C-alpha cells in the first residue's frame, strides 16, 4: 500500500510541482484511497471494480481498480491497478491490500 501512495504522490508532484504537490497529495491521496476502500467494502461481488477520482481543477484524474478477495482469514480488499492521467502506474508488489 505504501508503494501505491508513493507513486501517486510522485504523479501529483509531477503535475503541481514540489511544494504545492506535497500539500495537495497529503490531502487527496488518503481521501481517494479511503473512499475506494469504502467502495470495495460495500461491493457485493468479487469481480473487478473501477472507481474514478478527479481533483477540483481536473489536473489529476485517477482510476483505481480492485476487488474483494476471500482469504483464509476472511475478505481482503485488494487494489489491483491504478491509472493516473491515462497512464497505468505499475504496482510493484504482487498484492496491494487496503
């Protein structure tokens, strides 16, 4: 999960610059991921789910992909993909659980 946060922050800083990007990223990244976690928790399917997010000024457009996965200890919420401004962000770890 931390790797995803770092990669999202990198993209936000790339668009807004270092100072403004850090400030904006500190707010929107937890908000996007937190909302997506709620979407996954409420899902009634194990199929892939997509949710789109955008900043107010429309400079950052994020699509998070994920699914509910049944594990040995119950349901796990997994982020399987992330697209920022039409570019897929590689998730280096095999599983990214929320």
